[in-house]
């Protein structure tokens, strides 16, 4: 039950040694056929031992020490004189692992590749190098497939921005068929000529794939993917929005948001006291408090640790302001005659110090700009600036136009309405986007001609180029807007390729990448492309 493949050999001993389960066995005495001439032979030339690694049991590695025979070939006409016998299900030529354990390592290699597969194999007590695992992957045969009725084609990057390849899949089952180097028309055409039979080819809007499908499979129906059509429309709408970028800016009445508090008189403006002024006021209050208690000047000086002259000055001053002489009192300034004019202009809303400086110079002011700026600084600190929201960017406005109205937030919907009210061209673009989305979601490709005529009639050069592109690829576009076939399964397979690339740190060459993509799909559940209902649409699409 545990070792069914040992039923055709004689097990002599099973024991535990050095942390591993070891099984000693030998082959039975029976005739074996020569691998070349297939003539049976029972004459023994010699025997030798083979050590085969097997799947672990109870968390311990298993090794089978098998004694096999080397036999003479009884056919005199055969070029082979001797041959080693093989046990079915247990040994293969030059094999050092049982077929069962080799299958486990092959599954690990396909799923995890080199270094990661080596680390996982150690958990399974399979000690192999990363190159051995990669060699196992490359030795596996490609999975069998028949030419599908619906073929999906798309490109993927082996090195983004530099090298690209082409992936082909069965759109009905999602099974990958092949990975080709390059994404030019001749590569696809050559593959289609070698594999005829495709009736429908789903592709993106790339011209090279259109030419390759037309050349390699002239009788196949081409289908332009609906998502790529919507993506191309979004690019065209973005060009339209960028052309009318000024419509995104609010009017002057909407953008005015700066106000200021009433500032009545300079003398009434309260400012924070300096540390020197605070010290002088505290000293004045302390000295006069002791004087009221009947203490003398000397006693107050000893008590407060001050000089006698300092105490006398504080005692003579009736108010703290009389002590603030010299640099602690406001000096006479050239700006004093003009302060009333500055206060008046500030209350009127003129707050630019440079312009006010120019006005005062005309009135006879001889001072510099910095004096005016210092005088206005307390007012600026009390100024209240209400900054309105930043105007939407080009891509943000494009996203609002391309999204379904029900998926817009209330604030976004209000801003979009304001933009459309300021720009009739963008209003026309919004109307065309809505009508195209209705054609796409309802698969009413028969109305596409009317849409193209309306797009050419509008004053929107960005949509003109999009409409011209639709006319150049008309048959495929109409099929994409009418039939249920699309490139969704191909895009999913491209994401699968990206995952495998990242798993191999982006260093795998195309042969290894191709082998892993084709073999990994065997262990993944396949799905059929179901028909989308009229209400289904790509994410963000508006109707």
C-alpha cells in the first residue's frame, strides 16, 4: 500500500539509518527484453547496485538500494552485447530518483522554478540544485492542444520598453497555446500559416496584429477588443480636454476668496509685549508695591537684588511706559505722516506693499519699501485668506467624462456640471462619450456609423482622429461592438506572465518563460468566456 511500485521486486530489508529510511531490494530472476532488438534474454552478465531517492515517509527521506542485473543479448545480429534491466514504475535509464518523486520535483519546478523551488524541495527532503530543477522544466514536453475556433492575441514585455513578445491563447478555454518572440506582423502571420483553422481572432488595436492576421489567416474574422476601444476613446477625450484647458479654470468671481479683518487704527492694534517690556513692567510693579508698604530704596534694592539707581528710576516713574525710553519706545519715522493714508488704502482692499510704496512716493514719501512692509506686517497676520479648491486637472476632468454619472461623487458631479456650462465643446464631447458607451454596452454596433458622422460634425479634432481610426479598422471594430468575443482572457494571461516574470526576478529568457507559462496552465482551472449581458461593461464605463 505504501510502496506499490515495489511489487515487482524482492524487498530484503527495511531499516532506519542516519535519519533516513533505507529499503534494500533486488530484481526477480526472469527474462528481460533487449531495448534495441526486443529479444528476451535471461543470461546474466553481472549485477550492480542503484540508489534511488523516493518521496519522504513520516517526515524522513527514503532511499531504495536496488540490486539490478546486466544481461547478455542473445541476438547475434544485435549491436548491443549487454544491457541493464529496468523495473517499470521504479527505474529509468540514468535515473537517480523514482518516477513518482521525479513527478513531485517537476511540479515544484514548474510552480516555483530555480532557487525558490530548491528551498521548497528541501522541505520535501528532495535535495536538488536550481539548475537541475530548471533542466527538469525544459525536459517536459509541451501540452497537447488543438487549433481553437477563437484565437486571442496580445503582446507582453520580456523587458519593458525594449523587448516584447506575443502570446496566443484559446479564448474559449483560456489555455495558452504559444509564446512568440517579437510582436511584428510577420511573426504572427507565420504562426497562423503553420497552424491553420482559426475562425475568429480577438486582438487589440495594434496595426501589426491586424496585418499579421489578415496575411496569415485571411478567412478569419477579426474582432477589436471593446476595452481597447474605450481606452482609445479616453485618450481622444483627454486631447479634447487639454485643448480646452482654460474651461477648467473658475471665473474671477468664483476664485475670489481673500478677505481681511477690520483693522481700526494703528494705535489700537494689540501686539505682544517683548521680554524687555515685560521685565520692566514687573519691576515697576514690585518696586511700587514695596514702597506702598513703607520700605526704603536701599531695603528694596537688597530685597530685589537690584542697583540703587535702578530702583530710584522705577520709583520716580508713575507708569511703566515712562521707564521705556530709548530704543524701547517707538521712534519718529518718515512714515508717520502717511500712516493714515496707508490705513485708508488697506481698508479699501489694497494690500500690495509694492504698489502702496509707489503711491506714497508720489505723495512725497522718501523712505524705503521695507518700512512700509514692516508697518503692514501686523495686519497681514490678522488677514483671513479663504483659498478655494484647486481647479481640476486635465486627467481628472477626463476621468469624470469617462465614468458613469452614477459613480461620481456629489462634489465631482457639481464641478463637472460647472465645467460643461462654461465650455460647449466639452458638452458635445460628453454627449458623444455617453452615446458611444451606450453602443458598447448594448452591443449595438449597427449605430456606429451615425456616431462617427456626429463626431466628425463636432468641433473636436481629438475625436476626429479617433473616428478616422475606427473607419480604418471598421470591420473589426463593428465585430467588437456586436459580438460577445473580447480580449479579456488574453489580458488575464498577460497578468499571469507578469507574475511568473517577477517570480524569476525578470531574468528568465523566453524559452524558460514559455515553458513555465504553458505548463503552469495545466495546474490552473480553465474557464470559458461567458457572454456579457447588456448591463455589463468595463469598470468605469458610462452609459
